[in-house]
C-alpha cells in the first residue's frame, strides 16, 4: 500500500509478473499507475507491504514528462549524448 497526504494511493495490491510477459497499465488519471510502477522499480517505498523482484525480471518505465533532476543524476554531457 502507498499512503500519502492522508489518502490511500494504492491499497491491497497483489499480483505476479512472469518471465516473457508484456504488461501495460492503463487507467484514468489519478488511479495510481505511475505510483505502482515507481514502487515496483524501487523509486518509491510502499507505506506497507513488500515488493519481491526476481533478478531475471526486467521492467521499464517511460514517464509522460521526464524531469531528469528528480530521476537521475545527469551531467550536461549526458543530456547532450541523449540526442545522438
């Protein structure tokens, strides 16, 4: 579960992802999709519960808006190299 600002963003989420599966999350704004992905990737810690990641499982996250100052410690050269 993820609890923020006196409200539950994710509550009692339980599922399994298996090798060679491709999964997409869809839903309305504010449903908790990005929060769930961030918890799965370890960017956010759950308020309660746990995430078990297997080493073979590969996940990717493509945010709608990329803000490198919050996501990664990048140098100016790193940003320039993204254009190549």
